[in-house]
């Protein structure tokens, strides 16, 4: 099961990338006294566009083979059978095992995917707070 990002979240990164790129063009082309800092906008734009394409290709979470995994660099993964407690607090699910803790920001998850995630987590025999 693949838990998708909200389209609004993904598109926000695209819009910010385009805006920063346009700002970079304005700063470098139309400014007579360009400095090295004016090229920073292209770096910022590139970062947002990379995030956009990554989020478009990869999904926020993957639940497969008894493992829940965050699909971003340095993302955490946890075995479903090791989860002892799930806490819903401040717009996040906090999954806790004996040794690990994983936070899932539910405001980033598409509604249909969120209901799939909830039903998958409800199947676990764990304590909910």
C-alpha cells in the first residue's frame, strides 16, 4: 500500500520552484549590479523543483511486507508487529515500539490514502491514545 501526498502539498513545491526561478531571472537579468547572492534564487528554485519531482514520483509512506516506511532520504521504517502504541496528537500519528518512534504528519496525506492508513493501523492489536 502506498500512502500519497496531498496534491496541494506537491503542487505548492512546484509553484514555489517556479516563483523562485522567476525571481532569480529578475534578480540576475534586470539588476545591473548583480552579486553572487542573486544566483541563490536558482539554487532555491532547484531545491523546490527537486522536492516536487521526488514527491510526485515517490509516495509519503509505503506499507508492505509488514513494514511501514517513510519514503524520503533518511526516512524511518518500522515493523508493524513491533508497534506497541499509536498516539494521535497535534495532527500526527506517533507510532511507538520498544526502541523506535515514528511520526506521521497526517496533514500531508491525501484523504483516500489517510483512510487506507487508518484502516491498516486499526488492524494492529495496539494501544491507541
